[in-house]
C-alpha cells in the first residue's frame, strides 16, 4: 500500500473499553478493598491514573476514591489532566475534600461539574498528612505516575515515579460526544514505483425510516506524531438516504502524506455508514485499490493489554513491498513483535513503545530494525500496556495494487 520515503480481568477493577453510552467514565473504577497503597514519594503528592482515560467528551459529576484513613480533614483533591505526548497539564481540580468518618470508601460530588475531553486523565492529590490513596497491586502495565507535589500546571511523565498499580479511583458523568470509529490509515501521496495513493470516503445515512440528517466530525491525525485535539477537523452533515463523498479525504483536511482518522459523533447519535477506498491513481490507466474497514473501539482488531494478535507475511516478498502500521489509543501502547519463519522458529523480537493517538507506517525491515521478512512468515504482536491497531499492507511492485490485513486479538496472556 503506501510506501513512505525511506484482558486482563479483575473483580475489583473495571478497566474494559466501554461500549458507546451517554455515561462517561474516567479512571479505572473499583469495588471492594484495594490490596496496596500509592507510592509515598512525599507527604504532599499527586497520583495520576494512566490506564483509563475519559471514555468520552462531556462532564464528570461524581468521583469514587478509596482513602486508607477515615476522618481526614481537607486531605485530598481530585484533579483532571490533559495529555499531549508525555506532558500532562492540569485542566481542573476540586477540593480539598475531607474523608468519611465511617468508611474508607468515599464518593465526592464535583461541584461544579468538570468538563473533560475524551482521553483526559484523573488524579488524586494528598495535601494533608492523613491517609493515602489505595491501589491494586499485581497488574503488568504502568498504572499511575506519582509526583512529589500538589501539581497545578504541566508535568512530564518521565520525571515522575511510575507505578504498576492502578489507583482505586474513578469518576462518572455525562457524555456529549465520543469516538465511534477509527480509520487506521489514510493517505494522499506519491510512493514507490510511480504509485500515487489517495483515499476516498463515502458517508451514507440510510437507517430504515430515517428522516432529517446526522452530523459529526472527522479528525485527521498526521503520521509520526501524537494526535491531539488541535488536529485538522472536518464536520459532516448527511441527509437521510444521502451519500456524501470526499474524493481525497486527506486533501479535504488540507494535508498530504499519511495519517489516521477518527469518527466522532454526539452521544446517542446515529453514525454514518463509511466506505473507505484506498487506491493507486494511475491516471488514464485507471485505479487499483482496496476497501478499508472503519474499526469500532470495541472491535477485536483493537489489541488491548494482555492480548496477542498475528500477521502473515506475503507469499513472495521479492515481488511486493510489505509495510507495518500501528495506531494507538488514548493510553499509547507498548508492544512486542516476534517474527517467526514458516516453521515457527523465532528470527527477530522487537519491543516498541508509542505515545497516545500515535500513527506510523514503516517498511517491515525498518520495523524489525534491519531484519528482512521472508515468504509465509508469521508476526505475533503482544500488547503489554495500552492498546493498538496493527496492520500489514502488501503492495504489488508492478501494478501497485494494495492489500491490507489487520492483526486480530484472539489470545490473552495466561
């Protein structure tokens, strides 16, 4: 395709990707009693959850938190952060709050409610020398990051203390809009062997008996950078029974090159049927292309923490070029890819860490740091933190005819 120049379950934690709902969640959420506590890096400290960002854009009205000691006066604050790469910037705080005099299980009303964007993070600050936040020990990914202060501005994740224990902390509220689908790769650029790839989109509002119109947003995240709320956006409106077409969607965003696209709708709104065609435009010789699926955030092609998925290399790599693409979610991803020959012998293992909402597509030899693939080999991709969509694209060297396969998460780590 495009060629660029050179479940882990718990009775306590509720960390699965939510289905679309008008209920917004932020933070892991919990029930029962935590089996550990936060890292006591300082008397005053801020713990920020890294594993369960806001499930939608909207408002948070209530926060549930475990605190080890009852009756602590003005002991904690609830904080909200927006992530850009490794930078966390506080957007709001509520409190200080005093803990219950009868229980370590506390629920605080956010007054006024706190506006959040999908992907925002929640934290809790210990601001008095009484008690501490609870955590759940024994999980494989970086659960939270701790800073030895009452954080009020921007901090870099790499300067904090990373803990593998998710916080006993979660907020709920009302969703106003949410990502309903991801188009992992789109592009508008010249490539190898005289290719000229473009991506067209057709949007249909065709629900039986539908009337009126539906409106939403398409957001373009350029390749090789962490996606953000400031990325190019196109607002669509599609009438009942109408098919609306973008012949070159990347050009519509005012961009060129590669990237990925998010489909965002209002809470409870109908989403359009999207037909995405990636094609080589050969001018008078016509086009050759493929239809690419829009992937639901709950699809098995989104590889979550603790799951393994597979790709298969082309039958004849001497006649094709094989690229590997990665699009991460709001928590970024750390993944390990193992290349094995046709008999299952391991040839190469690489581990990669990506920032949130990151997209890249690389040649397979670049992806495997100099190791060339062979025919009929397998690639096992295991995600150890965060989530990612991983695909392999195969392009014929003569016709520039592209194809795509998505790694499907079918196996969890025991």
